[in-house]
C-alpha cells in the first residue's frame, strides 16, 4: 500500500468512527494486507532486520506509522490528533473528503489554493490540479486536437494550455460541458474519466465552502456541480434541461432572450407567435411550469438582543410530473447570508415532497440566527435547487422595523453566608424530616423570605440546587401561621406529581399528620377529601379546570399559597395554562381580599424581572441565581454531527457515546437521553455490540449474574431482558409499570451502570448520574410530521441530572447535536434562555372559560383581563416577537383590541358566546356550548363540531366517529411509517375509514378506539400508550356530547352516548353479549352459559333454560361462587375463574321505586304523592294510568336501593371494576326521562355511587294538550354494559280545574314581574 494511499484509507477509518485512538489504529493495521507483507518482507518497507528481530509483531513500527500519518492529517485539518492522549477525532473537512473519496494530496492542494473569492475559471483550474487526475498525460498526437477544442468549446480560460496535463484536464472538462465532439479515442476515454471525477470533486468543494460559510463561493460551486451534471453552461436557457423541446426552438428562445419569468407571464399562443411555431407554445408553457420553483415567506422573532428566530414558510410553486421529477421529492439547499460580511449564518437541505407540491402545502423551517448591533440593513435567505439549473429563489429579511427586546437585568449574586443549620426551623417535627444538618448556600440565602414572610417569591436556580426544600419551607409556613387554609403545589407533569406524592405521603402525611391529596386527570378524589386536605398536589390543567368555577367552590377560596414548580415552562406548549392560573389567582385574591401567596420555582432565567413583575414581586422576593451556582459543578462537551437524515445521524452518535462513557465515567452511573422509544432500543443494542469487543463485556453489570438472571426472569419486555444482562437499562412510557420500577431500582442502587431513557424521564424522576449523554436534540413531532428541536428547557433539565451532590465533586454532560445547531446550544447552555408567552395560540379557549365563569362580560373586561397576563408584560418588552410594530399606547391598544375582537368572533362562530349590541356598551353572554366547553375543558372547535355533526338520532358508530374527530386528538402523534401500520390495522377492524386519511391523528384515534372495543392486537407497544392517551380524553368528550344531546332534547342520541361511554370503559361493542365483559370470557365460552342447567333439589321449580346476559347470570348465581365455578370450570383455570368471579360479584344490582309528587285538586290536603307501579302491566288496565293536570310541573321521585349479596365484607369501594380501562373510575348512573313516541328527552340527571339507599328527584312539565302519554324512565350505568333498566310511566293528562289554573297564573304573573 502506497504511503499516501495509507493516509487516505486511515482518514476514512477515523471519519467512520472505526478508529478513535492510536491503540485502535495499531490494532486496525494488524488486519491489513500491508501488515502481512511488512512481516514477510520488512526490508521493502524500510524496516531493518535488527528492528524486526527486537519487535517481531512490529508494534513499535506500526505505532510510529500511525503517529506520523496522524500528524500529517492533522496539519491538513482532516482530523484532530491529540498526541498527549493519542485520541483522533474527525473534522468536517475530513468527513467531506471521506464521503466524496477525495485523496489526501488533493485536500492539501485545496488548502493552499482555495479561498472565498475565486471565479469559475479559478475553480476549474484548482480542480484540474487534483491528485485524482495524476495518471492523465499529454500525448504528442493530441496537441493539435486539444488546441481546436480550446478555441471552439472552452468558454473560460484554461491555464497551463495544451502542453500541461492540468491544462488538458481543464480543456476536456469544458468541452464535456459544451457537449463538444472529439475524434481521437484516447481523448474520449480521458474525457469520460475527467467528467466523472470532476463532478465528485466539485460537489466536495461545494460542501467545504458551505462548511466554511462562504456564500458567494457556495452558490458558485453548487451551480458548477449542476453545470457538470447537466452539461449546460449557466447562461444557457434553463429549458435546455427538457429533452422534449427541439433544439431550434431552444436556440430561438435564447436569441429572443426569453427568461423563464417572462415565459410564465405569457399565454401559450403568444409564445407560439414569437417562436414562429404556433403549436409548440403549449409544450414550452408546460415545461416552464415544471421547472421547480418555490416562494418563501419569513417571519422573525427576536429571542434576545443577539439571537433571532426565523420561521420560514416555503411554498412549492410548480407542476409535478413523474417523468421529470421522479416520485419522491425535489431536493433544495437553503441558506441565510449576510451580504455585508459575506457570511452564511445557517444552512439546511430539505426535500419538497411530491404530495406537498401537489397539495401546494407549505413546508415550515424554524431556525435561529445571530444578529449584531448596529443592526445590518438586511439578510438574504437563498433557496437553490440541488438538481436544476435556473431554479432558485431569494427572500429578504429586513431589519428596519425590528425592535430588539430590553436588556436583561443581572443575576442575583450568591452571598458567602454561613450555612444555616436545620434547627433554624424551630420545630422538631420539621427538623426530623431532613437527613442533612445544614441547608445548602441557595437555601440559606432564601430561608428568611420563604419561612418568615408572606411576600411572593420567584426562585430561579439550576436543577439540583434543592428547590423542593424551598417549596417545603413555604408550605411549613402555612402550617404554622394559617392552619385552617390550604396549600396548592402545581407540577407540570403527572410523573412529577407522582414523585412528590410518593415523597410527601410519607414525610408530610405520616410524619406530620397533615392530609396530602393528589388531584390529576388520573386521580380525582371526592369533594369531602378535598375539603379536608391541607396540601393539594396537582397539574396545571386540572387546577385550571377546578378553579374556573371558584365562586361556588369553597376550597378554592381557602387556598393561601400557590407553589408552581418549573414555572419557566410558561414559554412551552402548555405554558398558557400556568399563565391563566396565576392571572386568575391574582384576580380572585383582589376580589375576595384574601391575599394568595405565589411561589414560583424555575431554572435560572434570563428575564426574571418580567416574571417577577407579573407575580407582583418587589425586590425582596426575587432570587435569580446564575446557571453556574450548581451544588456540583458541571463540565459540558458539545459535539456536532453532520448528515441531513435523522436516523443515520443518530447511528453515527453511538460510537462517540460509548467513548464518552469510557473516558468520562468508566465506573460511575451514566444516563443517556434519546428522543424515542425506538432509539432507546437501537442505542442499547449498539452499545452491547461495542461491549462485545471488550475483554469484559459485562463490565457495566455490578451484581452477581445469577442474581440478575432471577431479576430478568420477572421482566416482561424481551429487549430489556437482553440489555439488563449487560448492565444497561431502558426506560420509556412503553414499558410495563413493573418493568420500569425494576429498572429504576437497579439503577439507583448502582446494580446497572447505564440507563437509556426518553426525555420525559428528565422531568419525571430524580435520579442523578455522574455523566449525562444527550444523544440528539430533536424529536419527531407527529403533528407537523417532522423532526423538531427539544425546547431548550428540556435540554437544560437533562443536563441538570448530571452530578450527584452526595458522591461527585463534578458532573459531566456530553451533548451530541446536529452540527448546524452547535452554535445555538453553545450560546444558550451557558446563558439562560428568556421565557416568552405562548398565550396567543389558545387565547380564545381561555377567554371562553372566563366568560362562562362570569369574570368577563364585556370587551373592556377582556382587555382588563389581558393586562393581568404575563403575555402583556412580554408584549411591551419584546414587541417584535409578537408582531407588534411599536410600543406607543395607541398601537398597543389597537393590537390588543384586534386580538380580542378576533378571539370573540372565533368563539361566536363556535356557538360559545353571544355578543349583544343592545345597550350603549356591547355585552358578552356565555351560551350553553361555551359553558359545556369550559366545564369539560374542551377546545371551542370541538363543541362547534358537536353542534354541526350531532343529530337527533346518531348511531353508536356515528358517535364514535364524532368522538375521534374531537380537536383534543389533533396532537396524537402519527409517527414515521405509522400510516402503513394504520392501514394494516384497519383491515381487521369492523368500521371502514377513508383510505386516504391514514396519516391523520383523528383516523388513528378512531382505529385505536375500534381496536380497544374489538380487543384487537396492536402492531407495536407505542400504540398501547397511544390508546391510553386516547381513552384518557374520551370520557370528557363523551360527557360533553351527552350534555349537548340533553340540551337539544334528543333521546336516541343521548341513550347511544351513554352506551358509547359503557363501551369505552368495558372495551366491548354494544352488539357483543354483555357476558363478554367478564374477564377471561371470550366468544367461544358463551355456550357454557347457554347450556347450563341448575341442580334442583326438592320439587321442580320453573327454571330459566339459558343465560344470555349479565342480569340473568347474576340471578342464576345468587351470590354463590361455587355456582359460577360449576358453569365455567371445564374451560377456565381456577385463577381465571376467580378473576371473572371478582368482577361479577362486584356488579351493582339496583332496585328502583318511582313515585310522582305534585298538586291535584281533588286530593285531600297533604296528600301530594302517587306511587308508580314498576311492574309491566297491560296498557288497557285503567288503574295503570296516573291522572295529572296539563302544563303543570311535577316531580318524579326515584328511590334507588342497592342489593348486597353479602359477598364483600367491610367498606364498599366506590370504584367500578374496569379491567380494560387505564384509570380508576367511580361507579355512577344516569337517570334519563324520555318520551319514546316523540323521541324526546325530558330530563337527565347524573347520580354518583349508590351505597344502600338513594333518593333522586327529577322535575318535569306535563304536556299542554290533555291526552294519554307514556313516559319512559331509563336507569343507565356509566361504566357497565348490560345493566341498564327502563320503566314505562303511563300518564293520563287532564285539563286542570279553575282554582289550580288561577293559582298557577297568579304565580306566573309574579314570576314575570
């Protein structure tokens, strides 16, 4: 192997990541043929006989060779070689060279000759000198022909002329582009060789220029590489790229100087006339519209004074033709250039996909660029097609009206205080809760403000600085000073609420005797336990829903402190909810004149002052420490990785991740964060592959292998079984609860060294590690179907998990990012990121809630409401971010007025509110739909859809489709390739769906609901967790639908909705036998119940022949387990029989008694109640009919009595038995009174758990026209299929006597007054 060839091959190995240090390189040489020959014939390779005898494996010589080559490559900037440690790392230049197979000497040449200001001629001259062309020589007999080619076909000068080989190469390349003809065979073959190599080299130069951020050069090289590909000079007409147009037409187009833009504006007959060829006009016109073109619109938002966020919408503007464009997409390059400084600030590659071009759908690109003061006049965004000449677009970003945000005030300095002892709490019970003796510096500095004053506090401090203790100090103050009131702690994620609950249940409830309750979507305790609680731990959405009706919820008014954890999430998607909660709290306390203390906890903030102003904090309560005041200092390494595509880029990060563990944390715990469940698996398997090459592949397992085998035996997930054996754990939402707990325990106790987790773990569970590796900072967003960046707060949170205060004196974080994002992360990981408001996107829903709650009754109220928000503070501070032109009083007023107008119109169109103009001041009134949306926490688009799509008689199938189209499911992720999975899943489900919508989240929700009801197999574990998400929302949406149906008086729809609720909870279709809701009972078991004959003792009684439904089964068993066992013992094992019996024995059996209350003229005083027979009787029986007066209000008294078969001893649980439903659900009932003939619903009432006896009253009006009517009373379960009851009530409505009429008329007159 030639020395320089060795340089190249060696460089490729480093770029691939196969070789990362001298040790590995020496080992790698031992696998080459070079090594075999060096040992067989050392003298040829310059190794003396003596040296060979001393070192027969040639280890020393190999090492020397590696170091020498390493130095050479380092000098050429193709790799970084650290001689001290012996580590190699590849550079952009090296990776580009290896990708395009460019030789080492060529790169040396480029380094000498290439700069930012070369012309096309210079570039050709540089390319001609590449080492790839060394074997091309000038032959005597070719000189004459080359001279002719130079004169006829070369558009640019060719330095070196025909005598030198590099001149010859230049001439051949230009002749190739000009499509010149050659005579001699040697020239033809040389020309082909030159063209092939030149295309590759120019592409490589383009990437080098792009990485060096030279805009003019990048543009020139991209065009040249297309010039060589298409064999067309840049000044030729772009239409020459179409083979369908005849040459003479193309020549004429060029002579007449008809550019593509001119042709686009002309009609086809005009084009035909100009070209003297009438029929060709249409063809030219079609070709013009097939040249790829895009239009761009950019909007800019300043994040800080030095960073701008650009949101670029790219609209494809051409006609797609499969013969011309293929079937996938058209590739484009986009970059942002600063013309004055000649620099590229951002570049990316994107595909305009065929379906986006056909649907004219815009593609969104979001990126950040730096900006400098004084402001430049403008930047250009340039889009250039990767394949087509003449296909490009420019968009100008203008900075004339840009207002930069205010400068941020400085951080709070950490004072050098004596650490405060725990005894400062002055209460033995509190002191005993802590296992340390002194508070840390941050806690010491804030102690007095939190524990001895009532002022609002905002604490910004890095993760891991003990903010939970700060929250506890504030809670203890409430316990000391205001023992009768409540404290509320709001955490943004259920996982965080769970973690706090697990901790506080023990420390605050058991040790201090204070009642702590959890209030989340999963856990909704009853009013009584909320009223008794001292501390409520909840999520923002839940507390928002609860505090919306604060006027009539006493416990909301008893709250004296609101602690909001992670308040910096204000800027994220769920931030608006936090914003509304605080604004409402301030509003409530200004009305009730009871101050509510607000304590906000967050990571270090950039604009803490704004947040503090909004939280009403004066100088006293604001603590915003630097990111660097961590208890354990953090060392951060950021590595960039190239590559346009996500999956290969992630794969290239595996080896560096493995190395980071080896060098930074060979024996201490390591956390690796990835973006998806799939990535946890792939990363784990790759790490195992690297471990397999080590001497001790189980080095990360710190427990006995036999012990581990017994743990693995209990694990369900097959991939986890494999990885745990190597000491690698995986953690994500797709794992079974028990598997997750196992992994957590093993990692916390250092039994396994590495844990690979999805990003949610960073928030949810607090286990720090010595080293944190963030493998990739993007995730796939199912809603926009592209990879988007994690919010910076998430990345900081993940980094914050590095460093364990009790064991480490420093933590390490390694962040592996896409190379174009490296600068951005470098900036914001060290200086905090400002928090902006995201209330605008959801303003309508929150306004609706306040209108429904009566807080807002006019447009002026709405304006006042907005001034309470954080959004208002930021609007003034950073107007350009929110598209506000200037901050004069009038402009702000106009802007807000317009915003509110827009939101109110939206709500009016969704039937949520009515805007009246009757008085001088227009008023706003909530409508039923608005109240329903606010009460059930639904988006206004959902109730609008109910109004448009619910009909008087909807079938359960139609209702299922309406349910899955709720706006709440828009965020359900449809990941990569899931549209195929959806179409496969749809084949085995009963209801057919539109085959073109399999990539829609609503279709996916529909499929998951169907699969849940059909109990179908789901294609992957992700779908299980997605099903949980869908079911989570389903009940809320159904309850709202029921309210809408009841409000409209639609009996059939209302009954079908209650059936839908039962179906969703039990996971069966309505048409299935209700016996199938029993656990472990499937279709093929039903015959057991049909055939069953009771064992009869004594005289023969009349017995039922077969059992078809649950009530019949309950009756047959009579509460005796052995009867049930005897039915199913042939086919079910004892354990499974027991599970089925547990379900059956808990089913409610309710007896119903009905009576009517009201006034009758011919009854004696005091008798105003008639009982109704609930037995079925003959309609012709006159005693059956109850005589009532027309058009009167009566009350139906329904008494419900639960029959206990005496199986369950002890206190009855109010929970329903719902084996198929992910959350616990209280058992409840609906009472519906309807008239079947008219299909009209008269009254609806929800009833909670029926303990032993329960009285319910339903009021109703009798019809105005006398006659005979049959009303039907339905008792519908809200969680079981097959337990509903219905009773007919026969009414004989007669004309009322005069006295009663007079009474009612007088009372009516009074009520009218």
